[in-house]
């Protein structure tokens, strides 16, 4: 059985909005990010485990907001006190997390199929997000994350790269279509490429 991505029938490829007489390389790129495993890890209050002794895919758990630990295939986002999101392209990441974080000290939940992920890439990505999000993007840097809203939809913003600005935006799967339409509508002013 093949999983259907949240935006399978919604995401469109091509040029949209005010793209005329603009270099395509300078336009925003909007795509759906697929085939990621997302694991929520919560450390129990009664846990005596020192987090400095645990690494997932060679990465430490970030201990404060808005930090993200990352390598080429895995990112660990600080989500809340004693709560993280492990996002990875590795197939066996859930097994790795369960081996490192035992069930006596941690609650581990695979939330991969409950999220839609949209990636926005380009020098105007922050301007697009400012249209519907109250977050102060001047304080958000590379490898930072934040929980916020975009036009009333709860999202997690993961600042993936700086050159050009690249954001992964996570929302509940059930809001994926509405969120996608809000993002693409806000991008029309700049012109964008659906990738």
C-alpha cells in the first residue's frame, strides 16, 4: 500500500503570480516535502536520564527555544520543555529513537502521517511569511524553529537554510489544503515556482 501525501491533489507545478520579466532563479520556490519521518519525543517528568548522554544520528537534543540540531538527513527541533520533534529522511530513525530513548523515560510517537510540510525557498520567503504570521522574523535565524500561526492555522516553522532563506512549514494534515492555499495566495505578489 502506498501512502498518499497530504498535498498530492493540491500542489501544482509551474510558474504562478507576478513572474513576468523576472529571472526564474529569483522567484520563490514552493514545494511539498514528502517522505520524511517525524517523531515526537517527550521526556517524562520523573525521568532521571541526562540528555547530554543521548544522541540521535550524531545529534544532541537542543535544550532551549528556538534551537535546532541538524545534519544532512536529520533535524531535531526544540518543541517545548522536554519535548522535541525528530525529523529525518532515514528509514530506520524510529528504531534508532526507540533504542536511545527507552519507554521508561520517554514517550515516543510517530506523527509522520499527521503532518503536511510545505517548503518555501527564496530571498522573499520571510516577506511572504510576514503577511500572515505574527512572528518576529528578525530574531529567527538559521537552524531555529518556532511554533506560531499563519492566518489562524497552527504551524511549526523550521528555518532550514540561509542562502537563500529556506523554511519548512509543518501543519496538521487536515489543515494542509487550506494552509497551502494561504501560502500560495500570499506568494502571488512576488511570483513563485511550484516545484
